[in-house]
C-alpha cells in the first residue's frame, strides 16, 4: 500500500508533517489491512471496525488517502484540500471521478495519474458505438 511503502518510511525518518490519514470503508474488516496501514486509520474504540474521520482529524493531517468512493463521506467543503491526486484515473469511469473532484475549487491543484493504455472499464448501460471514451483520463 502507499502508506506502508512510501509514507510510513518517510514519516518514520522524522517527517511528521507527512503523516497521512487513511480513510477506509467501514464495512471492510480491519484484519484485512496490514498492521502498518492500520496505524494511520480511524478505528472504533474497540478497534474492530473502521470509522469515518471527524472534521478535526481531517484538519490535523496534510495528507488524506481515500478511494473515490470513500471520499464521498468526508463531509468537507470545496477547497478544503489544496491538492487532489486521483490515482488509476485511466481505470475510473468519468462519473466516479466527480466524487473527489467536488472538493476542488479553481485554486485546487488536481493530478490525474494512471496508464492511459491500461484496459479501461466497460460500460454495460450504453451501446459501444454511443460512447466515446468512458474514462475521464481518456476524454482529457
């Protein structure tokens, strides 16, 4: 995971400003997450489930890592984040990217990362000839 491979070693070497907050799906059992990543997650008091972060917890971190789906529940205003990085954008349907992008304002830096040559997701609700590139990265 990004947390275990990149952030944890960096913050452990004396960079507390980069300590991330990892937002996890509350329906996912914590036992399926590695021990290093768990250190950066919000857990219930009994540590048996993930919970959404509070506004105060979000404000304490300069780096928040969340899936597009989990970003939906952050409940912060547009402009709260100075930067938004959407990883695997080539595999994300355009409408899925709208969730994290709703937090952007004209002053927000947005980065779309991903291999545009990767197999794109398929839409089954529209005929193949009626859509032109269903992913945001492909359209851009």
